[in-house]
C-alpha cells in the first residue's frame, strides 16, 4: 500500500469515527465511556495522519 493510500484509509477511518461519535453524543443517555473511547481513537488516527504527512518519505 502506498503512503498516500495508507493516509487516505486513515482519513476514512477518522471520518467514520467522527460520524459514530456524533451519533453517540446525540443519543439520549449516551455512554460517556464510549464517547471517551471514540475521541481517543479519533485523536490517535489524527496523530498518525499528521506524523505520516510530515514524514520525509511522503
């Protein structure tokens, strides 16, 4: 998988987590632990995307 394809896949997963997070927060009685987990996973992906984009091999 090329670097661009890998970053694109990470961005797709980041967007999917964003959608899932919005849905969870909008749900009555949303699970705060789940919300925190989704945010943590989203941040991890964003950090990875940023790291890869800054990579000299990119």
